[in-house]
């Protein structure tokens, strides 16, 4: 019998450099806390296991830059997580930090999926995003992943950076696809409050250009054998990110580390944001929870539709006014799936969702 889906997220907040668009809980001046932080994450996981945490079917290590941490140290924390047979275990990596030894340690520790932060293959676009890696390192780390025997990987791309043209984006897509990735995520650059990008309006993305860039992605990615399964995600069959699917299907998961979020049966909760406060609480034997919210049945049903409408599974036809959305949706077996145009206007479609009557 297959284990019920259950996810674990581990947050590594350390970065060598903060990208101009980043609003995540990351720090560039806390590397001296690394050993204490990982030990605290291990303690938090051990306490959750003692409290009856299920076996994880997916594990995702994000940040920050997890690949800044020594491979054996990170694997030691992963070893504390009980995992079901065949669990998906993903680690995010910056191409500049990948080495053969690091990936060998990951492979030996059961890591079977990597997500490389590529963003662009055009140096001028990378500079405009505040990224520091060399595109040549993307090609190098993909080769290293294959040499290490890690079964699958993702290339994370961002479109809409300042100065990026449609030919630039085509170059990024074509050079990424030349690496024959099993999975590609392509996200529109968004402006988050408090970031250097937010304070520099001339660098804000152009909506029309981003729409054209998305349309180009919907042409080139499927032509290379990558099928869309969520608005910003394409994969070869069998290489979909199971951890992300778990989020989109409202399954349960626990987050460990500072600022990590969790969900159990409609209750969402999250840890304190800063590494120092997290360490203080965990080392004192106290919970690190910083806040929570509980959704009632109606709120969960509404949120489920908003998440599902973004995926190729779609939503029940009864939940949308189809007569108003003829160009934006297709009806398949009494379910509604977004067309390419519908994906461009997914937020507009979401506003028209209406949960079916109870009972």
C-alpha cells in the first residue's frame, strides 16, 4: 500500500549574495551560525518524530542556498527524517556552489532530485536580476548531477528581468533545453515589497513582454517533450515535482528551520523568522512556532479551487461560469482546464470560481 502523501520542508537561510528580487527569509552574514543551526534543525525534527510525525513521501530543502552547506552536514539532518520507500528528496542548488564531492554526498544520502537556480542563460539579464553565477556553471552542474547518478533535476528560470528582450528569453530557453532537463520551472519576475527591485521602478517588469515570454515558453517547452502540469511548471512524464503537487493538493507537511511553514488538516503555522530567535527557542527546548491560522471548511474548499485551477487537473465544470470564459478554458470530462490564454489570465479566472453547494 502506498503511504499517504506527507511532506517535509527544511529551510536553509544562508546565502553568499542576496538577489535584488528576493523577499525570502535569507541572510548573507549568518554563515557563522551554520553548525548550530543545522543541529537545531535536527533537534526540531527529532522532537517531531517523537510526537508521531508520519514518514515523509517528499522532502524539499530550500532557502537561501542549501548548497552552501557542507554535503555531509546537510545529509546528517536529512537522515533524521523518517522517509517512506521511494520518497522524493530535493535540494535547491546555486550553480556556482556545486562540486563533485557535494553531489556525491547528496547521492549517498538518498537525495534523488536537484533544483538548479538558473534564472537566465544571458549574462546581462543575470546581472539585472542581481545574480552572480556564470551560465557556464549551469552546464557544468547538470553534467555533475548526471555523473553523480542523481535521477532527476529541475532548471528554475525567471523571465521579465530589466533589459531582457524576447530574443534573450528565447536564448535562455533554448540553452536550457539543450541540457535535456526532465523538469523546467519558468516564473514571471514579481516585485516584492522591501526588495532592491521594488525601490527601482525603471527595472520593474513589463506585463506585455512577460506575456509574450510566457507564450514563447508554451511553444518551446512542449516541443522539447516537457508537458505543462501547473502554470509555471513543465516536466517529462514521471518527473513532476511531487513535493509541489503535495502543496497544490492541500496535503499535510511540516516545515523545519526558521520561517518554515507547515500545514496539518487545515491549520497553517510557521516558525519565527530569524535564525537567532529560532536557535534561542530550539536550544531552550521550546517550540519555534511564531504564528498560525486555521481555515474552516468553506475556506479550504475555496483555496482548493484556486490551487487546482492552476494545474492540468483543473476544477469541476460546475465551479465556473463557462459562458463567460469561452477563450480561456477547455472542458474535459466535466472538468475545466485553462487554455494557454487562460493561463495568462489565471487570476481573472480564479475570481470567478464558485465552490459547489455543500452536500
